[in-house]
C-alpha cells in the first residue's frame, strides 16, 4: 500500500462494513488460487456469513492493491453512474457511505480528497442520526410495553383456563381410581377362579401321568416285539437277496447273448442331441480304458476319451484363442474342427464343440467333420451355460471329459461328475497329429 494512503481498517465503521459487503459479494467471481492466503479459508463459508465472520481478514486483504483492484473490477459494473462521476471528479448526490467505499476501491483522481469529504459528510450526519435512533428506540420501548401488557393478559387467561382444566382432571382421576379399584376386585375374583381351575388340572394331570406310565410300558413291549420281527425280516431278506443276485446275473448273461444273436446296431441318438441349441453334426463312439497320468499330460486326455462311450465336450473359443490367437475367429473354428476329426476317429469318443453365439445375430456357417458335433449358444446364453446343460442331460456314470481353462466351467464340470482338463492339454494332443497316444483305438 502506498505511503499516505489510509488503511481500510482505519475508515469509519459504516464504510468498513460497506467495503466488506462489496468484497464478500465479489469473492464468488475471483480466482481462488490468486486470493491472499488469509482469505482462502473464507471461501468455505456460506456467502451470507462471510461479511459477519470474516470482516477482519477481508479488510486486511483490501490493503493489497492487486486484490483491491480485482474487487473494484467486480463492483464497478453494478455502480457505473457513481463510478463514472468519481472518475470525472464531478460532485455526486449519493449516499456518502457508498461514495467513500467506492472511492477507496476505484482510486479515481484525487480520490483521497473525495474520501475525506464523504467521511466528513458521514460524521456530520452522525449526530442527527443518533437523535433519530433515540426516537426510534423510544417508540420501540412503548410498543414493547404494550405487547408486554397484552402478553400478561393472555397469560392470566391461560392460567385461569389451566386451573379449570386441572379441576376437571382431578375429577377424572377420582373416577379412574374408582374404576381401578373395581377392576382390582374383579382381578382378585378371577384369580380365585384360576386357582380352582389349576387345582382341578393338577388332579387331572396326575391321572394322565398314570396313563402315560401304562402306555410307556406297552410301547416298550411293542418295541421288543418289533426288534424280534426285524431280526427275522433281515434273515429273510438275506436269502431273497441271494436269489435276486443269482437271477440278475442270469438276466445279464441272457441279454448279452441275445445282443450277440440279434446283432443289434449301436445307439444313434445320444443325450447331448436333446439339448435345444444349434448343432451341425453327430457321431457315435467306441474305445478302450484310461490309465492314471499327470493332469497336464495329453496322454491322460487320450486315455480318458478312449473309455467306451466317453463324451468329450470342448469349450471352443477357450481352446482356439489359446492355440491360434492371431487368426480370425472363423479360421479358428475351422482349424479346431479339422484337428478334432482325427482325435474323434482314433478314440471313438462322442465329441461336442460349443462356441459362444450369445452376441451373434446370425449363426455362422460351419461344416463339421465326421464324428464332431458343433453347437452355438443362442442369443443371451453363453457357451459355459450350454456346456453345463449338456452335462446335466447325460446319465449318471457315463465317462464325461470337459476341456476348458475357465475356472467356473471346470468347477461346474467337477460338480456334475465330469473330468475337467485344461485347454492346453487338448492343444498338445492336437499337436501330435495322427500319432497315437497311450493306445487309442
């Protein structure tokens, strides 16, 4: 602040209040990063509280010429006439408080003289303002005395009403006490009746307990008889089981002989054909049994699908995106089906490949090789759900192998009684080409 310029805090109180009001209104439009450090916490106050709570820091900030000029730029558009008169040095007929505050902010030519003139006008009007204030205070005192007399009269009326209510309440309490006494007498009479009822019930309870002891003895006797009957029944069922087992063995031998004699053809329609999703091909299967190998060994997969009537279910894109991620999806599908054909032929297993068609508008055209069934999931259904549907329709005990590296699919396959194999194992098995692994058929 330049030498000889009065500080904002030294101005009359009314001028300081007006300066604080101007600055508080202008804070909303100022850049918060350029505010004086003392005013930055003030920005968190509500707009109407800034003038009351933060008057001191605002006045101190107005001594900063840069902040004062930015506040003046915000105030000028709202008071253009007064600002123009001050810039021109013309006398103005306005509130001396506004003149003093605006002169301090705008600093027009000879603004210090203008400020002192306005402050002098404020001081001259102060004495007459004091008399007017005293007169107003007297009128307020007279008005308050009249209001006090009215309040006292209302208080007397309310007191009388409360006394009347109190008398009525006392009469009500006396009536309630009388009713309460009558109710207590009725409760005592009911309690006497209840005691007589309980005594009768206790006598009846003694009779019931005696009957219960007799029935328990009878139940014990019947339980002993039941144990004896069960022992006899078990011996009889043992003999019947032996006869039924002999009959079952005879029927199995007869069925096998009848199948050979009639040369029955193999089953064509399989459980997986009954699931209502898009399919392309169907084949049946024959093979040999598995042996224990490591879970990542392709020989284990070869032996699992070589079990008679085994069903191999493949999560299509899960395998192709691992084996050939750089080629288009249609090329991935064709190559997977081409690689699976010799595996199906060697093992004789039923092979079903499921591709995700949930986001496809139309089913892709696919030519599946012999022995490989192809399915696409319908819109809104994922390939994982189709795989689990295929597992659910299979009979309990059938050898099922699911190829997928998806954790949820593998877990669902295990719960359904199938063997889950990682996709990498099938990729390795396909990489062996036509070379047999572990004795495929």
